[in-house]
């Protein structure tokens, strides 16, 4: 079904960014525009999500060029779910940014670049053209590089160099894969590629091409052994920026894997084995890295790596149950990881540092805020019946069904390490008294009341969203079921894009 509203989430972010450029030196105006634009974007995303639930897959052919010749935008359940989750995270981060960033960073152009980044994320989720996916990836990389370097501190620049170098490498592999794919099929439309790739006789070349995409998406997702750039860079920018990166950027790589390896490169035994090995090693290395970290954001960065392995393992098993687990975990992870980095920023305001060895007593001083944070931590760990618990049921079930015992063991290891490091963090930061002789500055106490509210409010909103996912798991399972069905059998996607051309 054709619908012109598919581009609305992209245009809302684009126009918000352009408006903010007109008020470059007026940071207060930019804050209002950012929160207002994010709220409008959230409402538009809800509307698009509801439209897809009512009418099925929606498409839009740019400039009325019929697929596969023109660029097509496609809104299926997977893409609109991610657009909605991104919009929720964007709204929360924009509120936090309005009080959690220095005016100096705002003057460097934080808000317009932030909305260009969200525009790129929406475009990547909604495009049905693989080269257009690459274009939006580049929009994301450029915007994120600028956000990472805002302020120009040495640690930021060092992290940005590693981040940019690895993402340029990922783009090279991605673009090379696209070039080979176009050479052997003559098409860039993903629905059309799903049909034409089956006609290619040289299956070895197809397999090699798929490896280029695995490397490109693997770097962006921070899988083993290509993950080291993430913990070296995500702890350097401001917490609002880190929240956007930690919650959303690596998930674009997972989305791309789900889309490309369900439509174009249906995983054979070799690809599934390769992805499973990568998943197990990603979980293990992420877990081991988290064990030895005392900086809160470095700890969260390694947990991102660890939990990316959970989702890659679901893709590797490539069954309906496994994909349901991977999709459910993706939904949970976007909400929780975004909130965790916002929490890290709040902890820095409360205690003046993110070094757990120098923190303590936050529960005594801020009991209500601490209980709110505890709810998010429980969700991250996967305490029943919160959001992190349900997807693991599907992943464990399919791991034992397919006799993927190494993956099951890695899931157990990753889950227990997450529990241990989060419990240790709670004990160090909230429960014990602050170490004697520490003189960290409380940046939260002198804030005006409205700024305190605006700093805690987005964490509360994200916590409510996470709580909804866990306590209303049946509704999320239904969404995951629809998504996994469409991924296993992409016929509906192909027909929605190509229509009668599939005959």
C-alpha cells in the first residue's frame, strides 16, 4: 500500500535541524525547538506505527519512479518499530540535553547535528534501497563524529579518531559489497535483490559478497574482534551524546544484519556458523571486559558489546523463535542502554565523577532517584518479569533446540556477569559510604529545581517505557512474532515493493 506519510519522521528531524541552524547563537531557542521537534517526531512515529499495524506494509516510490528503478521507502513492522523506539529515545535525550550540556557545546551546534543524526537513523530504517542505506549510514557517521568531538577535549579527539577510522573501514567493506552485489544482479532495490540473487549461478561469489556485509555491519555493531573502538570512544563524549550512541548506533548494524540476511543473503550453514562463533566470542569478550572496569561508562560500553552478541546469536540460529528473541532483545536494549548512559550522566552530577572507587552514599542522599535507577538496573540484568528477562527465554529455547550449547553457555555467562557487575556497581555507588578523603563536587545540589526535574524526567520516561515492555510482554511478543514471520518469509515485503513484478 502506498502512503506518503512514510517520510514524515525523516522530514520532522530535517526541518527541526534546519530551524535550529537559523538560531545558531540562541541556545535557549534551540532547546525549545529540539524538545518540540522531538515531541512532534514521536507523535508522527506513533501514527506511522499505527498505520502499519492497521494497513500492513506501506511503500513510497520517490519521484513516482516505480520499483526497482527508483528509490523506494518501505515501512514494515520492523522498520516502524525501530523508528518509534528511536523517537522515544530522541525525545528523552533532547530533554536531558537541554539541561545536561554546557552552553559552550550548544554553541558548537549540538542540537542541529543531533537531529541530523536522528534523521539518518530514521532514513536507514525506512529505506528499501541498499545504496540509500549506505547513504544514511554516512549521514549517521558524519553526524556522530561531530557530536563526539564537540568540546575538543583530548580524550574526545582520541576516541573520535578510533571511532572514525573503524567506521570508515566499515563503510569501505559495505560499499565494496554493494558494488559487487550490483555487478552480479544489476539492482540496488532490496526486494528486487531478494529475487535476482537466487538466479546468480556463482554461489561462491555470493558467499564472498555476504562476508563483506558481515564485516561492514559487524564493525558498526561492535562484534568480536572489531569491537575495541566502542569502549575506547563511548566514554569520552557528554552523557547525552553517549546515550544516543549506546542506545541507537550499534543497533543500526543489527537492523542491517536482520534486513540483509533475511532478504538477500539467506544464511547457509557456513554463514550461520560464522555468525554463531562471532556471537559467542562477542559475549565472552564483552563480559570479561566489563568485569575489570571501574568507570561507569566504560562498564556500560563493554555491556553493549556483550549484549550485541545475544542478538547476533539469534540471527545466527535464524529460526522464528530465535529471531523473536533477537528482535525482543533489540527492543529492550535500545530503551535500556539509552537510559543507562543518561543515568551515568546523572550519577556524575550527583557525585562529581564516574569512578566507582570515588563514589558512595547516593542511596542515602537521594533515595527516590536511587530507586528509579534500581528499576532500570533490574531491567538491564533481566530480573523477572522485567524487559531483559523475556527475550532470553526465546534465545535459550532455540539454543537448546538447535544444540548450540556454546551459545547457551555464553548466554549464561553474559547474564551472570551482567548481574555481578551491576550488583557491584550498586554496592559501590549507592550502598556503601563515600571513601574517606574523597572531595568530589556535587554538581546536582546547586541546580535550580526545574533543571533537576528536567534531568531526572527523561530517565523516568525511559524507565516507564522499559517497565511497559517488561510488564506488557505479551504485546511485545506479538510484535516480535510479526517481525520474525516477515523476516523468515519476506514474500509480503517483496510483493509490497514490487507488486505484480514478482511474477
